C-alpha cells in the first residue's frame, strides 16, 4: 500500500509542479504583453532584424551575389508569412513582394501564393509588384548592373 501511496503522491506532486509552471508562464506572458513598451520593442526588434534603407523600405541585396539574394528571398518570405499571420497585411505584402521581385521563377511563386493567400491579400501583392520592380531596377542601376544602359545614352 505504501508503494501505491507514493505513486499517487508523486502523480499529485507532478501535477502541481506542472500547474505551477504553466501559471508562471501565463503570468509573465501577461505581464510582458501589458507592458506599454512591448509593441514598440517588438517592432524595433523586427526592424533591426531586417535591413531597412533610408526611405523606410527593405534594403534590396546585391543582385550579383547569388547567396545574398537567396538569403534575402528566404528571409522576406518568412517575414512576410509571419506578418500576415499576425494580421499586419501591408507589411506582410511588402515583404512577399520583395521576395517575388528577386525570385528566379516569379510566375511559379505567384501561382503558389495565389493558391495560399486570401484573394484580397493576393490582389494587394499584385498591386505592389510594379513599385518593388522599379525599386529593384533602381537598385540594380546604382550597384552597377545598369551601367551599360547609361553608357549608350
């Protein structure tokens, strides 16, 4: 009977410890979220995590550096998905449009996005693409990829 009682007391002890741990997590999560600086800190952290140019848009990579373009593409897709999941539609679309702009096969990516995104979000993405394309062309011209066009004039 003593073994049965110690098993029961161990189960109760484990349940109490688990409950205390979950309560501890909930308490500090609420305390963190109720902090007025929380959202500001979160946005600052996201801003630091992504490269942002002086005009507030995401800085595009050097298109000659294939590895940098690939890392940029993956980071933009991930960040775009995270922001859309959090309900930040405009920011999410901005990052996804950056990914489409540097993608090697944009038509295939757009087909996948059309199937996975809500229609209104996909429409925003399509509206955003020309602006990002112009930024990409300007970035390419500044980095030297467009030099041949300038020499012709």
